[in-house]
């Protein structure tokens, strides 16, 4: 029996979503198109069958898995910042922001990607902690009065409310620096890493993280988001997608890709996972936009309705709430594969999660 893996709660093998190049070249356009359509139809039918099966049948407890990974990441984060070393005010603010809670989704997918390609989760734990540091930095800066000006994050007063704006700015700066320091230190990693291959993997992973959070990634999305906030210009849907792909999906992409790199994944595996991460990142933000309208501050752990109050460009603003819900459903992965840019890979894996009421269908991950 194949070893059980949490990202492969139930495996479903089907024919390729796209015909091999040689086959396609030998067939006429009409027959090739019909064959591809047949593959998609067959895939959709299998997904629907898997979705209808009870989640318990897989033997995989998603909430328990996420809880265990969050606890492990929290221990790593707690150990990464001294509690009493000077400057005490800075380290206190860093710990306050970093250990305030959160789902730890990004570290969890980093660890999962590492394991999925055959690595040990411990090999990716320093990177998992690093991406959570970067994520927390982005939240601390995002909440500043000069940005989104929010006073509630993860159910607690935001960093600048507690420690003042100057310390909050420096807290974000320090967390960003610490993330790279933590990944680069040799003593962050267990002794069983491949001594010959590991250094190059770390360098590649650091470069990936830097790219995804800089002017090609997270920061780019934040800039365009600021430019569009309060704008009287009619924002096109693809412009909104640009914001979300960069501001939200880029760091999720980095988290997954870094985990795969440190796990020793092949270039093909890494690129397949990259495409998966971009799409789950976009869907993640669509759902977040909807929840901002439909949930309370207590449920969200942040100020509800803030996007609307700030006149931010969101899916509910452009499409309305109901059409945004429809968009989220249609954007789930069994539908995303119908879009040319989302032909991810040959073999899907079905993972029932039931994360929110608008994500009622399973996520699709890749059997590498």
C-alpha cells in the first residue's frame, strides 16, 4: 500500500488533461479539441464523484493536520525571537505581532509541499517560520495609518495601536530581516539535510522569497491596491486579479515553492506546485473579500466591513455579493482547469477541506 500523505487524502488517476504534444500534432484541430474536451469532462465527473464521498472516508482530519502544523510553527516562531534581549521594546513588539495567533496557512503549505516531493517537514521548518514572519510584517505595515489604518488584527489591537507607529514600522522591518536571517543560518536546519545539495537549495529558496515579496510580488500588489482605493475609475476585473495575485497569492506561491525546493523537488514538480499556489491564493482572496462583507469583526479577528468603508477595490464591490459567491465557486479548481492558463498537471489529488461556506468543493492538488 502506498504511504499515506495528508495532501493526498484520496488519489484519483486519470488521463492527461492535455494531450501529449506528439499526439496533438498528429491530429487535426477538431479531433484534438474534442479529445481535450473529453478529458476535461472525464476529469469533472471524477471530481464530482470524489466530492460527493464523505470526507471521513479518506481518514484525513484536515483541522487536526492544520492544528498540529500551527503548533509546531508557533514553537519555532517563539524560539526565533528573544524575549528579554535589548532593545526590549522592539523584541516585545515583534513577539506581540508574530505570536498573536493566526491560521498559519502559509507555513502549513510550505511544510506540506516539502513532504509532498519527498522531503522531511523539518527541512522546511525554518522557511515555514520565515514566510510567517514575512506575512506578519505585511500585516503590521498594512495596518499602519498611512496604509489601511486598521486597529484590529487577529482579534487584538494592531501593533501600532499598542506600541506606536514608529515601533510598528521598525517591527515590520525587523521581521522581514529576521526571515532571511533565519533561512540563511546553517544551524536553523536539522543535521540530516543533504550536505551537498542543501546550500544551493537554500540560496534558491531565499531568492524565490525575495522575488515574491518585492516589486514583482506582494509590494507590487499593495501599490496598485493603494492606487485603486477610492478611485473613481472603473476598475477592470483583470486589474483586481492583478492586485490579488500579487498582494495575496504571491506569498502563498513562495511558501509552496520554497517548501518544494527545500524538499528536493524537481523543476517540473516545483512549477506545477507554483501554478497550484497562485490559483489557491487568488481563490483565498476572493473568499476573504466575501467574508469581509458577511462576517463580524469577532468572527474575522479584524475589522469587518473595512474594505467597503475604505472604498477598496474588491470582488463584492465590482460584482456584488451574490455574483462574488458564484465567482468563488466557479474559480474552484475543477472549474479553473477549464481556463487555458490553469492546465496545471497530469494527475489530480482530491483533498476535501470544507474550509468555508463559499468553498464547498474540494481543492485539487497535484500528484507529483
